[in-house]
């Protein structure tokens, strides 16, 4: 049973209304997903190519945004706080121009077909983590966002898997929602930010080791996406709080996970880093040098930092074949996943073409990067 919605701009499913009916059919939808994906894989094999899966793409939940609009969310968002008037103007126009791409699935499907993408691992618009809210409200809005993603997957099981969100501002509520995402909604993981409203993921007050332990136990994907650098006073002009700030925030957050021992305490975590890993993916040796040279860099971890960095996964958004080649050379084809950042203007419009243009990349590695690695991580059964 599906429901209709009269919300402006909504042309697909209801935004969270009546999800009980959808959830009752979750088991059937999961079985249908496995069948349809398997059928598609066979069809793609006949075409001579493997499945193509986008690990990095976003969906804006308009009902969740409307629910919090009276609280002026922009005042808490680094990408807005640390932006010039011109950048804010351009961003408003982008949201207007791409509104249908962000929230209307029929438009998205056409774009996926044009780009050669079979399946999106669709995650919330990055600012819809809402860590700045009171924990109870944060949990409520997380449920809205996650229920909607589950609806999308249930209606188009051969085109989408979902990555939800959890209220990391309260670890107990975050763990509860994480379990619901996986066990009730069949989402394949969650998106998090590299910090929780300015607090590091290793902040003792957050006690997020419980969250990471549960993520490891459930064997799900954590997609860690920035929303601008939290101290971006120097990055306000020229869109620098995205151009530099986004990869910088990923770099800082990942460094804390490494040096703070999260990756050592929770081996096997599946954390995907967007934008090709930020700056760490391309300037990793400085971490190892510091670890060897200074005792204050060895207070927690027992091995060189890159031994932990190699456990992360990276998307392909480099915009340059040689840069992508270097990423693959350092971390291995098994750790790299196709990504687009759809539908934002800092995304990769031709992800397949980028991968195909990487020098000296064997066909088997291309297939793994285009979809095989993501299928394994996301448990898309072949």
C-alpha cells in the first residue's frame, strides 16, 4: 500500500506518512530486492559489464526540513555560517535549480540512467544529521529521515539501498536508531558527520565507542560526510569552506579516529570517506613521520597511522585520473568505490568515464571500483 502526498514538489511517495504499512512488507521487499538485483546482474553480465553502484549521493527530506525550519538550522551549519554573501546567493540558486533532483525520485532515476548508475546507496543531505538539536527531537527527525529512505528502497528495490542517520548527540538514542535502521528498515548503514556539532568523534563526553562497537557488531557501512569546516573564519570567500573546508573536515575527523584509537579498538569498521579521503588520502606520509618522531603522537595507537588509514574506504571523487590512480596505488582497488556526490555541483558528472580514464587500470579492478566493492560492503547479493 502506498500513500499520496500534497507537499509541494512531492511527486513520488509520501514523506513519512503511513510507514507502518510499508514496514509490514519489509521482508517481502527484501526478498524482491534480492531477486530483482540478481536479475539485473544477469542482464548486465549479458551486456558485458558489471553492476555500477554509487556510494556517494544524497536525498533531501523536505518534511524533516520543514519540521525544523522555525529553529533556523542555517545558524548551526558551518557551510552557511562561514560563507560570503555571494556564496550564499549561489547556494540558494543551486538548491532551487536542483530541488527536483534532490527530492523527486523519478528525476533521479533518469539521471542515474544517463550517468550509467544502476544502484545508488542513497544517504541524507549531509546537513540533515541535525546534531545541534535536543536529543529527543534529533531522534524523532532521524526516524523521519530513515523511514523515508526505507520507503524509497521499498518502492524501487532494484535501484536503491539506503544509508540512514542517527542522533550522535546522544549515544544511547543513536544505538537504538542504528539497530532500528538495520533490523527493521533494512538500511545498509548510516551517514555521519566528522564531528558532532563541533565536538570530535573521540570526545569522551560523547562516548561514541558504544556506537562504533554496535556498527561493527551489525557489520554496516559508516559513510562519514562533512558539512563544511567548523572553524571556517578564514574560508568564507570563494566557496573555500567547501572547496577546502569539506576535505579538511574529513581529514581532521579521520585523524581523530586514527590517533584516538577508534580504528584500533574496533577493527573491521567499514568507514567510507568521501571526496577521495580528503587530504589524508594524498598526504598520508606526514602522519607516519610524526608518529615515529614524537611521543605525543603515540599516546594511544601502537602502529603507524597509515596502517589504520588503509582500513578505510575512499570514493572516486578526485576529478583527475592521475590522482585517482595514485589513490588506488596506495590503498588498493579493493578500498575504492565509485561516487558522484549527486546531485550537487561539486559532484562528478561522469563517474564511469573518470574510472575508465585511469591509466593502467586492469578491467577486473575497474569492475570492483565501479560496483563490486560496494556490492560486497552493502550486502547487495549477487
